[in-house]
């Protein structure tokens, strides 16, 4: 799919302003270009700036693009649900969450500081607790990214609930990016 093309929104679309994290309606007829489509959200650029469009509003981008994005998201979910429960499965779920400005998942960005999984309950389900940070303390997208992480973890059938907390110590820095992440961003 070619994301370099300009797309005209076919209806008013509720989106999140990046990096403020505030919701805003982008009017129908606005011309956008997709800067990234990863992890169940699309980041678009308009003349006014960057916005994040959630999956429930992909139809505003047109039927063909919505179908492609839905198919990509479904493949990722099916790949996760076919595996037995493990800590690696939770890490894989977290790798489906992306910073809306940097085309890299939150694990490879080094934003996950702690991951704890409870012992299984009597019904065989787990509770997952994650502590994460952000690339900048003033970023209003923090709650949005944390909610993405929670939702991705809770897609795992054996997870009863997940809690994702944002912490600031130690402060994040670019040296926390994983080796594969550094390569993907061209930092090596």
C-alpha cells in the first residue's frame, strides 16, 4: 500500500492531536498524508500538524485503505492468539504498540521498565502489570499509548486484566533504544 499519496477525508473524523494528546475533529474534505500506520492506529499529517486516527475511524480514509489496515491488524491479533501463554507473548503484544511520532514499537524504544505477571488464578488467567515511560515527560500522548498497551495485553485470552502505569525514573534517553530498534531507525 502506498502511503505517500494524499487522501481526502470523506467525513468528519475524531482524532488525537500529537503530541498534545487532546481530541480534535478533523473536518471532512481535509487532505492528509499518512506518516505511519502501525499498531492499530494511523498517524496523519495535515497542514495543521500531526493527528492520530484510531481504527474505529479508518473508514474516513476510504474503503480500500480501511480494508488494508483492518486486514493487517487482524493478522497481528491472530498471530498472537495461536500461541500458548507466556511472558514472551506479553512482550509480543507490547511490540504492537507504537509511538505515534517515531515508527518504532514501545519495547524497542526502551519505554518498558518493568513487566510482572501474576501466578495463574484458579480459572487459569493472569493479571499483568507494566511500568513504562515516555520519550518526553510533557507528552500528552502518554495515556493514549498506555491504553494501547493495556488493550494489546488484554487481547491475550489468558489475561484477565492488565494495568499499565507511566513512571519517570529513570528518565528515558535514546541510549535505551534496543539494538534492533537503533538499526531500524538508522542510528547505527
